[in-house]
């Protein structure tokens, strides 16, 4: 399988730097071993800043993987690599491959493991050429086979599993908007779910665009109600086993979102043992 061989070649050509990266993040790996958290602080010994983390973000469509993975990538100075973005770039490029993928994506199905690994391996090779090290993967792995391949070629330190109730996920996907010019993501949904059966309520304010983006907002073709429901079904069938895969390795950090960005971001920093000081330094850098 050529795509996998390319990824394997990538890993073997940089095995020394990968080994160094693995060593530098060993503290994080040890700290998460055999533990899961639901909004509880991670052990205080964990300090991943500047360690070229190799993290994975899991979670259903609409949970906010992109938002939090992107913020953390800025904070930790590692690339945020979202396979959904790689797929959309291919669709927008007008290539033959992009045309083949369009129907699959717009029906809410998964692209084949071979194709997604080929796209990812190209992205990693390009990043390596620019001297990138470490990563936060978002939307990969999405099948157990992808997780096994990733395990064969590199070391994953931590897997963050973001969670929200399904009714909220659907509302959030339907409220998603992108500025066609600056490519920023916004959300016009105003979420207000009452707490019941011991579960706390969830409120999320909309994330509204600035005036200059309002007339340029577009919606993803796969963010219609039917397709979102199909993506959730596919997630439960194909991607939930990936959670079990990493749970078995003791790498899974479960994180129930307490609300919108204002409430969630500080709590996420807390469980990852990152603080505002890290954020200020990163922003100032
Ligand atoms: P979501 O909002 O559902 O998390 P993404 O932006 O991550 O969406 O992905 C969009 C689409 O790209 C998916 O529905 C799927 O068709 C394809 N895709 C992205 N990542 C993968 C992957 N790892 N394996 C297979 N298909 C993928």
C-alpha cells in the first residue's frame, strides 16, 4: 500500500527526531497512563509546553475539536493538522481525486484509509521540510485501522476526547458558518440545554462574525441535518472503537465540555496543566 509505505518511509527517515520527540513527551505519557478525567485536574507534574507534543483530538462532528486543537497548537507551538481540512483542500483544488471524494464527503461517509493516509503523509512531509516538529491531530485517526497504522509509525503521547450531548452537536453543526474570504469559523447557534437526570445544563453563546465577514458567510455542504446525523452514526460505528483503542493504552483523557469557549478553555488548560502564564508567553512570542 503505497500511501502507508510513504508514511512509514517518513517515520524511518526521521526516526532519530521522532525518538527525541517521544522522549521529550514521556512525562505526559506517564501522567495519563491508566487514567481518565472528566474535568478533573491532570497531575501537576505534567508540563507539556515546549515539548513538541504529539497529541490526538477525538470527538463527534461539531464538538469543537478544530477550535480547541487550533488554540492549543498556537499555545504549544506545534502544527494543528486537521484531516477534514486536508480533504476540503483537495475538494477545492478541483483535482480528479477531489472530484472522487466530493460525493463521499457530502454523504457523510468516511474517505478510505488509503486516501486519508496519503493526504496526511503529504502534509507531514511538507511540514517536515519546513522544520515542523510535534503535532496536534484533529479528525485522525477515525478508524481502528488508522490508529494501528499511526501506532506503527510514531508515538502518541495523549488523546483528548471532547464530549457533548448529541442534541447539542446537531445544533452546533447546523449553526456553523465560515467566512469565504478570511476562512475564520463562526457559529450562529445559541445553545441552551436544561440539566436533567443529574447532568448539568449547557449554555453556549453564539460566536458571531465581525461586520466585514457577515455578507461572506458560507455553510459546509456536509452540515445539513441529514448529513450531520449520518456523520454521527458513522462516528459511533467507526470512530468510537478508536476511543476504546486509546482507552486500552491508558492515553485517553475524557473531557465533557462545560459550555462555550469562555467556560471550556480555562478548564481544558487546567486538565492539561497549562495556565494563563503559558498563554501570555505564547501570545507574546
Ligand atoms: P467533522 O466535523 O465531521 O469532524 P471533518 O472536518 O473532520 O468533519 O471531516 C470532514 C470529512 O472529511 C469527514 O466527514 C470525512 O468524509 C472526511 N475525513 C476527515 N478525516 C477523515 C479520516 N481520518 N478518515 C476518513 N475520512 C475522513
